[in-house]
């Protein structure tokens, strides 16, 4: 058979949709989308997130977006789920794409804290599915309409999908040319994971991180799209890409993304392999499988050879070509469009969710303080970080911080605080740098200016001049013993850090690395001036302030030992040794009653609970549980995994049914509703995905830092 050039579907074609639309990625992606909705989209805990009357601060892209009442949110998710299933089955395909697409983007834009690249990818694929002919081979629509069954698909459909996957890889690779990634600082601790154990047999942990994690990730992302295109390199590319995504599924909590990328890999293979595979199977199964015969011509395709109708491109073909070109140009432009949305640029490239800069930045937070001030009385108070919200991402983004402060200002008025002013002191380390301030602590964020198109004036700059210190900081950390911890701080001239040393940290000192500071011990009322190399011992259980008085930023480090934890560890060691002596018969003296539980594993009725022994038993149970999980066989691990997923989907379906019943016939009594929810929660699993409490009462007094 001679192959149509504009709509190729046979073995010699490298640009076919004849097989792509029948098996992959559309049906598999629809299945993965459906599986993702109860999990990462949050259907399983939707009632905890959107409970009616919940006083919680939210972070939509546009402030006018608000969630619907809870029962209606369940309806939105139901529509989205039906759309994903319709895409998977090719049933009422265009309508199913709309049913999935509209609720998905509504939920996506409703909460910026859940944004990530793979969530964005699902939305893009859903948008593409709406325009391509993905129901022309193995679909319910094909069974209902013979004209849609096993027909050619325009080549631009395939070009669109293939280019999208290429962009995901290639742009992610370009973003990894960042100096922090190339030098091995972005994912510094990832090499410790058990998945990299084979590499650590021949390489040190440091070289595994640099060469395998960072170097390998960069090389794969930059080359995967090209290698998948070429026949000679495709088998090797498929192997390494599959290995890469299987590892990512174990390393990160990224939902169905790894499996979605696996499902798109066959896009780059020759399009006739599903037909050849079906032809090799027993003929008795052919009635249940896709057709193995060549597809028939389509009026939507343009043919220059073969048996298809020859005609000039019409309006539909021209629009398809224009749409493909404009879409690809837009996708190439968006990751570098952050010069437009400058208000979102906070040490990362703007709106992270469409940048494809995956895993380029890692952050750690050391100190977060929220201060409010009554605008009329001047009274000061402090809030627990995260109060009135279910997310932690507000700490890293100026736009979310502005929304959070505005929300807090309204909620605090319910606690008789008039015209509240909100101040944030947030310390962040990005890619193993010094901990430093992200925002100006003296700016009232409620009244601060913010625009998506302007640079944020109260955002503190990243101290990139101090980046070379990271090698020295690592050397200092490596020189400390296992019980000693260190925190590296850099601060701006004219600012000060107010800190509290916990009573547990009986041995805490501050050493200046660069600049000049004045340390004020608040209780003693004494000031100590430190210059480079000076060190001061800090009293536990007291506040102190560190003022940067040098004209350049100051750099210093806290060195501390958790003396309480160290003493407890010594007690644990003695109890473990005593237990072993009793068990092997070398201990002849009888154990006192308060120590008997270390042998039985529990306290007898009436036996007073010794706090140290109780903590020892809790640790022993955790160790035993961890050992049990590690020694579990493949079958046991699978059953545990299946049980967790079962309860996630079970709760999703039951709570959805309850809400749809409420919409149709009204809500029952509170007692009955409570019983129904309790039934849905039954055996929900050990790990509760439900966020923490959303509302807490603001408290007065100074907040303690992590030290």
C-alpha cells in the first residue's frame, strides 16, 4: 500500500497518529487523569479543604475566584472525573474533553499553592485533546460511528503532542543549565536515597550527587527529546527515560506525572507497532482488540499520493496548521516570559507552574515570625506561622504573602484588633546558601504595594555574592560530630535578628564569619560586639538580638548541641544494654518495677509510667515497624500499597455520593450525616493526607524560632 504523505499511518511513517490516538497517550492519559483526581487533585479530602464556613485564607490566581459550596465542589470534581473517563474511552470525545478541561482549569486557578509543572501539563494535554481527533481508532465513538473508526488523522495532531513532550524535556534541560544545578547544589541530599545505592558502590556520595543526580538529570533532559526522535538511538532513549521516570516515581510525590511521561514515550516509536502486535496475537482475541488492518482515508487529511482524495488544503487544514504553529511558539515563549510578570519573581522564575524548571531550587526555612500591630492602640502580638491557612507555600512567594496578609487583616478584626498591620520575618536558604531574609521585616504587607507587572519593592535580594561560601560551609559541617548542629545566617546592614534559644539547647554559641555584629542578651541587658572570628556563648531559655552594624552583610553561624536529646540518647543506650543483658542472662539483679516494661513492651496495670522508659518503648516500636516494612516481601508491599489506594478511592466515591445525594434530595440530619462521614473515614489508612487545622486563635507574646 502506498502511504499518504500528509497523513501517514504505516510502518515507514515517523509522524503518525494512526496508532497514537488509539492506545497512547490519549486513552492512557485519560486513565491517569482519572486516577489522579482522587489523589493529587484532592477529591479524597475535598471536604477538609472546602468545608462550608471554614475561616481559611486561600490563594487563587485571581482574587475574585472563590470555591463553590462543598456539595457543588464535589459536583465539579464529578464532572471532571467523567470527562477524564470519557477521554480514556473515546466516548462523546469532544464533550468529554470539555467536561474535563473546564473544571480542571477552574480548580487549577483556584489554588496557586498546588501549582506545579505536571499539574500544568495535564491542563495543556486536556486543551490539546479538545482539538485533535483522538477517537478515530479504538474508541466507543468509533463503534457508534463507522466514519470515525480506523481512519487517518491529520499529521498536525501528532506534531502537537510530540512537540509538547519534547518541550517538557528540553526546556527542563535548559533550565538545569543554572549554575546551582551544574555545581550540584540544587538536589544536594538526593544522593542519599536508597535508589542511588548502586552508584555509591563505586562513587562517593558527593560524586554521586554531582555526576549522577545533577549531571545525569541535565544530560537526560537536554537529549531525551532528540534521541527519542531518531530510530538508531530510540531504544536506548526509551530505556533511560523509562528508568528515569520510574526512579522519579519513588523519589518524589508527583502523582501520576512519571506514569504520564512513560505513557507518552511511545509517541516517538514507529506508528505501526500496535497493529503488528495485534496481528501476532491469537485470532480469537481480535474481536476484543484494536483493528490490525490499515486505516481508511479521512476527508480531514490532504493526500498527495495513494488512494485518498486529492485536493488543496481547505480552511480546516489551514486553521490546524496555524493553531499548531502558534501553540508551539507560545509554549516556547511562556517559560521565558517572566520579564512580564515581574511581581512573581522571588528568587525563582516567576509563576513556577509553567516554567519547566523542575527541581532546580531546593529551600529550607529556619525562622518564620508573623507580627501584627493594632493600628489604633499600637498593641503588638504574634501569630503562629500558618495560622488560618492549609498551605506552606505562602512563605516563598510575594503574591501569596500579600494575599495572606490581606486575609489575616480581615480575620484579625474578629478578635477586636482594629486596622491590623502585618509584618513577616522569613528566613530561607536556597540551594545550600546562608539562611537570609526573603522579605523586608519592617514593611506592613497589608498596605504594601504589589503588582504582577512590577518588581516587588519589599523583596530582599538574594545574596549571590556569598554563594562561594557554600564550599566552606560544607567543610564546617563535615568537621562537626554527630551531636552538634550548625545554622548559617547572613543578614543585611541595619537589620537585626531576634532569636530564642530553647532550654534544650544547653550548649549554643554564635561565631562571626564576616562583617561586624552587636549581640544583645535581652535579659541581661548586655551588648557584645563581635568581629570576624569572634565567638560568644548564648544562655539557653532566653532571647537575644543580633544587630548587623557593618556596611556589608554579616555572616555568622549558630553552633549548638541539644543537650536534652543527648542525655535522652544516653539513657536509651543504657536501657538497651540492660535489656540485652537480661535477655542473654548476664544481668543477675532483678529489674525494678519501673524498668520492667522494657522487657514486656508495655506498662502493666497500676505500674507508674516512667517518661524515659515510655519514650524508649515508643522508639523501639518505631524501629520494629521500620524494620518490618524494610523486610517486607514484594507481595506484602503491594498489598499495603493497594490497601492505601483502596481507602483513598473508597472515601472519594462515598463522599461524592453523599454530596450528590445532598444536591438532589437535600441534606439529612446532622447525626445521619456524621455517621455517613464516619463510614467514609473508616480504615482510612495510617498516613492522613488531610491538612492540619486551618484556624487557630492569635496569641500574644514572642514567637520562638527553630533554635
